[in-house]
C-alpha cells in the first residue's frame, strides 16, 4: 500500500489509514426535543449507541455560521500566525499532533478551556472570542437540558442531579474546533481513508458535536462495525462520555468514534465537552443502583481520571484501568 503521508506531507509520516467503513448509519436515533417521547428515545439511544442526533434544539443557526466563519478565517491564516496560538499544552492551536502521547491525525484545531472567560489565546480576535463564549453558553444549556431529561426518565432524584455538574462554576469543561483540510492526493490512491481524528471515547460526561455539511464522523457499534454518520449542519450530535457510563454504572455506553479526512471537502466541527469539577467523585449515582447492585468501577475523582487519561494514547480503553476485576 502506498503511504499516503509521503506524498502529502513529509511532516506527516506517521499518519494512519484505515479500512473503509461502507455502512451509512441510517438508523441514527433522531430526537426532536419538542416531542413528548424525547425522554424515552434519549435514554434508549444512550443505552444502545451512546450517541444520538438532536433536532428542534432551539439554538440559533445564524450565530453558529458566524462562529464558523471566524474559525475558518483563523485556519486560513499563514501557518506561522496560527502557531502563535499554540502549542496546545493542553489548550491552544494544534496541528496534526493530538494529545501528549504521539497520536497524529489529518487535522488542525483550537482547544479552549471553558472556564477561562478572561483568558484570551494570542492570535484569537476579540470577535472570535466573543462568538466562542456565546456558543459555549448555548452548548452548556443544551447539555444540561439533555442531562435533565435523562435524570427525569431514569427517575434518579432531583432533576439537576447530573446537570449541576456542568452548571457548577468549577465545571471542568472544554471546547475544540477541528478543521480537517481536504486531502486531494487521496483520490489517486487505492486506500482512500485517512484518519482525521483517531478512534477514541470522550472522557467527560457528555459531548455535543456540530459540523458543517462534510461527512467523516463514524461511530463504533456494539456489533463491532464502524458506521458513517451522515452530516447535518443544522443538528447537534450527542456523545455519552466515559464519566456518564460510570455515573449510570454501565447502563449507558460511552461511544467510540473517529473522523476520516475527505479528499475533496474541508470539514469543520465544534465540540463541547461537558465535564464535572476536578474534585467531584465520578461514581455510580446512589439513586440509580438497584438493591445489592455493586459498582463496576473503583472510586475515582474527575482529577484522577483526567490525570490518567493524559497518560494514555487516544485509542486506549481508559475506563478499563478503573474497572473492578
Ligand atoms: C479526547 C476528547 C477531547 O478531544 C480531549 C482530548 C485530549 C486532547 O486532545 O488533548 C486527549 C483525548 C481527549 C483523551 C486522551 C488524551 C487526552 C488526547 C489524548 C491522547 C480534549 C479530551 O478531553 O480527551
């Protein structure tokens, strides 16, 4: 097999390719937030896939388009200019390298902490920053609404039993904007799948993904197959993260997902990762446990989990380290 990276970019020698996933995920659970059945659908989707799509979410599309324009303006800057906002240690501009342990992908990105309202990354314009903050507050609200619906449907006590973790001013949430440039060389190669962002689960409680109309996102199903998620720029995709898997003692599954780069189109996605405060114990909710049920996990705080996650490679099974044997 021809090594794509040699033809594309010498700096990108370690890029991974993968076998194509031919299946389009047509049965993707679609939840209309205005539908009275939304609760049941969300909980079923979290158990079966750890993933669903939300429509009628009430978030204005206009300002999202403006944020996307600002992001594109940034990614279109000369490389040297962009580098002034990096490296991502852990926040800032990153190019190809993901995380601290040697992962790479056909992607450049901006990673922001959400509790740094006053911190302005060098190279980020004020208007860009203000759209980011506006977007983040919309995403936090949407994530909390979904978590409240889940708490209600699972009958696990106060409606805010989960959402309070994100509403807390110390909530350790973060936000990333990923840009996957097109890779035209792929068209001439027999292997047309280049990893944009390698497979992984998100460590946090819940993530909300929004992308432009370029495909690339794939999720891993229980039966061991990868399926492509048709893009939809006016909807949001919700991922169950590792922490919500633990809080529900394994009833919900955190979804393994990845992104493939395209030969023709540029993909831009924005992801809000809702995490708890660092000191919060991530342990199955008392109210969810049935009589005699034991926790599947050893006790840990979000700080412990994050620390351990940053020592892993992207595709590692991070929760495995905390599972009771
Ligand atoms: C995956 C989810 C989020 O994108 C992220 C990622 C983080 C990073 O890019 O720095 C990590 C990855 C993510 C999990 C394991 C570690 C940390 C890269 C990596 C190899 C921002 C996060 O919170 O965890």
